[in-house]
């Protein structure tokens, strides 16, 4: 023993301190918050020689929501508070009583669900002014998405006894077919000020 | 009968701390893995609008951000106080947007390209005119999956 040189052990007690330091650095710089938002899908661009077509949609199938430069809401021609928009939109999308003024219902065969009467051709048209505030626009979008989400939830509770989010993907797809999200953000037009004329 | 002897001093063995670094390292690696450093320095001030029906943006590597808002005070001298667009680290114009998206997309892996999502982070007082311009530019660039960044609404 005496002849061999003894390699003195490296003192590793400061190792913990060093790693603590690093740990704290990463703790501070970390940002766990995931970004959230309202997901939407834009329509494909128009071909250069294609004119913005006025697709012939029956009047009963279209739900027009306009937001003007003063952030006022006009739904189907009447002024409305944004808080009432959700119920109005639900009523429109669902058309429970088969009202002739609300979108027409068609019988569609959807797997897992069988024959369901849905308002296949309904469109929600959202139009805004150049000066509309972004917050107001998001609120309207939010209410419309909320209307769809509530309808989907109600339907899935009724059919599967579970919330829409908890369903397996196949069943979610089926419900999406019953209540497809059809929010059309029209080609931009310039409305002047409060004057919410023809569209 | 068992006899409890209290008088006899039993020495508590020293707690071994040799595994402490390992534990800390484990924590460290966890935070290193989940951490994402702030990607950009904001040159525009953004107060996100509020909403309730929020969806999480799942895959961060597939998301590109467009920041819209008024320049922060230190940039107001140079850029004015009108609403501006910021792409990654610099101010940009609506007409730069298409090129930006196209180049970002071509830098992505081929099978990820179709799932590119553009998140529009705009200040809640922005006028819709500029948002509409952005949306039109995104349509032209075929970046059709978008997300309007918003935060959870706490009060009505």
C-alpha cells in the first residue's frame, strides 16, 4: 500500500450545488404555458381569373352575422348583444322544430348513428368592417364556436352518454358530420363606417 | 418482555447525500427537456383577446407566429405608433408575409409541411383591416390552418 500512490478522491460535494444552479436557471427560463387559441381554417385562395362567386344559397340556409366599426352586432338584420348570439346560432344550426325560416333538414346516413336529419347546407356568414376591433371579432368567433361545441356536446350526451371531448375519434367524426362547422368568413369588402348596406 | 431502552445512545448514521446530485440532475434534465426559451423579443405590445372555446396548439414545431400590435415604446420613435406586423424578430409588411410563410414552410420537413399552423397573435385593440389583409395573404400562401391566439376569459 505504501508504495502505491493513492489517487485522492475528487470531492464531489459541490456537484449538487452546481446542478442546483443549473436547475434554478432552467426553472426560471422555462415557460410551461402552451399557447392557446381559436383554430380556424381559411378557404383556399381564389384562382386569379376566378371571380368571387356568389354561390346560390337559399336565404333560409344562411345566417348573416355582421360586426360594424362600432363593434355592434347585426344578426339576420337585427341588432343583437353578443351574449345572445350563441343561442340564436344554436337555434339556427339545429332547427329543431323544422321551421321553414331556418335551414332545411336533410336525412343523411352516418355510420355509427344511422339516419339523422341534419341541416346540411347551413352557412354562417361572418362579415366585419375594416375598423372592427379584434376583440369584438374574436368574441363573435368564440360564440359561434361555442354554439357548435354545445350542440355537439348535447348530441353526444344524448347518443353516447359522454361529453364530446371524451369520445373516441370515430364517434367524434360522426358527430362532426352531424354538426359540421360552417363558418364562412366572406371575401373582405369595404363597408363605410356604420353604414351596413347591401352585402 | 421487550424492554425499551432509552438511555442507551444510538447514533444516527449520517444521511448519505451522494445521490443528491443524481436527483437534481434528473430534475434538471426534465426542465431542460420541457423548457422553451422565449423565441422572440417582442417589438410590438400584445394584449391577447379573451375567449372561452380555446384549443391548445399541439405541436410547437409546426406553428409559426405572426405578431400584430403597436410598437413598444422604445420602437415607437423609429416605427411610429401605428399597428405593425412582426415576423420572427423584425418588423414586416403584409406583402412580406407570403414570402415568409413560403420560406418557413420549405424549411420544414416535407411531411410536416401540410400541417403548418399559423398563429395570429394580435393585440385586442387591433383593427380588423390589417387582420383581414393578413388572412388574405395567408390564403394566397396556402397556409390555411390558422389559430387566433387568445387567453382564457375569466369574467364575462
